C-alpha cells in the first residue's frame, strides 16, 4: 500500500473530472477512472513522486524514472499499474496538465560558453541550461530568475532563459525578492491596475453618506502595531441611556472601491492576501487604497462596513445591526500605548479601554469554557538597520491590548457568519457564504499525543469534542514553566489541522469553538473578506442566494494563496534568523530539542526561536537510533536518550544563508538527558 501523505491540493486537483490521457499531438481520449487519476505532484528528495488526488485515499507512488519531468506542485495525469510479485499499485505520469510554476530562483553558474541556473529549494532541485544568448546580463554567482523554455522527454535537464537578475546572494533585498518569486507572489502591480486605483475619488460624496448610517458622532479609535500603515478596523464605544453600551466594529469598506469585474478586483483575487515579510509588506491592494482611501486613519472620515452591537454591563449581547456606515476615527493607539493604559488605569480614553477590556475578558473566559483552544503564541520580531540587516531579535507575546481587539473582531466575524448562515429557528439557512472552518484534530494524532503525555502524568479526555478541548487547555496550563512544556506544546500544535475557507460549514471552527465563523474584519489584506462583504450586502438587500460552485473554487484558491503567503513569511523569518546567528559562529548556547528524526535532532534557541540541526552521523560518541513513537533518539552503547523538549548545550558551527539552515554540534552532557 502506498505511503499516506498530505499535500496542498490545488483547485484543479480537487475537481473530480474524467482524467485525460494524451495519446498523440492534438488528440486525447478518456480513460477509465480505475486506470488513471489526475492529481498534484509531491516530490521526494530521491526524485520519486507521490500523486495527491481526491480519487484515492492513499497517495500514488511514482518511481523516479516514471515522473516525465514533473516538478513539485504540477497537476498531472498518471496511469495506475500493479508492480512486482506482491501486486503493489504504482503510478506512471503520462501527461503534465499544468505546471505549478514557470519561473525558478537559482544561482547562475558560467563556464565558457556553458551556463546553467542551479535551482535548489525544498520543493525543487534541478539545473536549467542557459544558452549564452539567454543570459540577460547575469554574472557568475548571481541569484537570478530563470524560465524553462524546452524540456524534451529524452533530455536529463531543461533549457531556459534568465528573465530577471536579482543580485548578489545574501543581501536582504535580494533574498526577500527571491522568496517572493519562489512562492509565485507578485510584488509589482501592473500599470493598468495602478491607473485604475489612482483615479478613484478621495472625497466622499454627500449622496454616498446619505445612504449610510452615520457613526461620525460615536467616539472611535484604532489599536494597531506601531509600524502599521493600513488600518482595517476601528472600534466605537458610547454608553446608552438604559445603562447598556453601543459598541461598533467598523471595517474598511473596500468593496465600495474595488468593484467586481475591474482590474483592481482581478489583481486582488490573484494575490489573495497581503504578504508580510520581515522587512516589508507586499500589499494585496495598491497603496493608494491600502494606506489611504481604505485605511481608517485618525481624524478622517471613512466609509465602513460595520457590525454594531448593544451590550450590557455584564457583557451580554442584546441586539446587533449590520450595514454600511460612515465613521470618523478620533484616536489611534499603538498596542504599547493601549497596554499601558490598561495596566495603569490612567491616560486618555482610560474608562473606555478599561470597560472594553473587562467585556473582552468575560467573552474570552466564555470561549475557553466552551472549548476554545489557547496556545501561548509568540511572534519573532527583528530590529533592522537601514539596509534591512538584523541587529537584534526578540519575541512578542499577546497582551491584554491585543486580546481586547481580538475579542471584538471575533465577535463581528462570528455574528456575521451566524446572521447569514443560520435561520431564526437555528437551522442552517442554506445561503451561499464564505466561512472560515477548522476541522477537528486527526483522531490518530490525538490518541498518540494522549499516550505520550500520560507518561508525564497528564491526561487528555477524548470522549467528545468539548472534553478534548477542555482537557487540552488544562494540560497546556498545567505544563507551563515545566521542563517538558515546550515539547508538549509543540506536539499539541502538531495535532491541529489548518483552518481554511469553505462554503461548507458543517465542521464549524474547532479551535475557536464556534459553530459559525467567517473573516469579515480585514478586507484590505484578505480577499475572502471582500467576498464576505459583498455577500453580506447581497443578503441585506434581500437578494437570492447565488450558486455555491464558483465560491467553492474561490475558497480553495484563497486557502492556497494564504498558505503560500504564510510559507513565504516563514522563510523570510528563517533567513533573517540565520543571518542574525551568522555573527555568532563558534559560540555556545542552551537550546531545546524541537524535532527528532532518523537523520538528526533539531534544536531551537528560546530567545530567538532560531532552529538548527545536529546530524546523527556527527554525534561520534555513540551510535544513536531513532525511536519514533517516543520522539527521541537512544545511544546503543551509552543508552543515552535525547528526547523532544530536552534542554541541550550546543555550538553553532555553520550558518548557510542559501539554504536558510543552521548546523549545531552537541556539547557534552545535558541537564535533561537520561539513561534508559
């Protein structure tokens, strides 16, 4: 049976269509679904492949010599056949339907008239031959972008052309552009899109204001990071005569400016999301929109889509209203400013912030009781010089100011989803909508975690969804500040599925413990939020539900773009961590074992979350074997054990910027390592 694997399935791979087998140029015919599948390629380090397809429970293994030059992420048609005496099913790629990418980042190598681009990423390793006439001015050792132009089936390597020279490897700007290109994330807007954005009127017509609920008299503020340029959301607060509070969550009305069918809309959909790298933001929308027209800047009137709630003093929701508004933001707070006011109780808007913080605390406690999960998330932040080079690194944790805004955004997202998706009698409305869904954890992973944490004296209750969530939170609280904390938190995170966009809301959102949830609050940086705004307005206007098929495809695409942006952001952090650590070659550190494999152990440095590898072959004192079930390695002679979560002393021996990788060596005994 083929190895069960997970993969990022594109919309094309997910559509169950009759596979097409190319038989000769210009002709094709259908083959039985039993013999052929369409799916996405997941390459292994050896060059063999797995085909990820919804038509098979297990992914189809394809030997290296039968991949037909397919690359990671390509959509292909593969023939299924039985191999060997045991009759195992294998595959042979017969047609490459769609290349995942056309451009590749690599190093240009030149030797006389010969030249090639050496592509070496986690997903792709190949050399592209470059004729002298196609070098585009590239020089030896430069990082470039190459495009494959020919790859005959009988040829070992493809031929291509250099389409862009990025520059010298290791430079921050060069590496950030390389990451964006690697993930197919555009950082320049087409001229036609920019022209369309530039002619949008900055002034708000009086006639437009007359159509909207006027919230300009409600005291309104934003809380955002100190370096934020775009402000998606604002909160208004005013006491009512009956003792309750009117609290408004006001979201930039991007859909007023970005109309369906325009170049702006097509480009926003293509991008899917803004991309946040270490030293830059690649916005989904041109800056005239993201930083000006749609940004809820202080002391400016803005068009919004709002969720306005009546809340009692003890945080009960009494009434809600959704619709288009005009607002005026009176004050901008940074998270640091708001946090100081919350902690000291002093400063302008102190009464408002303290009241909202108290209400947010009540809601958060309710979510925890209902089974929402809480992981102690910390974000890596760098101090950069003028050239973008890291001069310092620290971790930022969630504080009350962050949680205050988070709870009100969660409220708006949840109530909008319920408003559209749920009838008054509590049944699903059946209306087409864009939900943010999060499936329950894989039962096998949960059972494995349950068995493992039992050895440390912790218990997980798996009888039902609520019992699991509550016991998971209890365990995460109990384990804090214990030696095994990092290990157990890491393993618990790995049991979780990824949230995604979907028109099917049957699973709800497991991590938040919400039956209905959507993304309504960030249309400047997420395209699904624009879809949500349009659909909400559609239903407020009492229009019939549109067909779900097109939205299902858009949700799958948006989830794919979100993953690419997330992976690119992670790579930018890894590169910058390696660059920062390169200044500390030869130095010793105490780290935590963050991963255990049959080729080595990964160690994370707590102060920066930088991670490096100690290869088993370099641990000369003993021969170590991998114990997968217990996430550890064990010395055959010494019986020494190194386990996930153990503190270890290590030395930094290599910082490879090209591969974004640190290499460590083990130093002597550790406080936690034990004998079996």
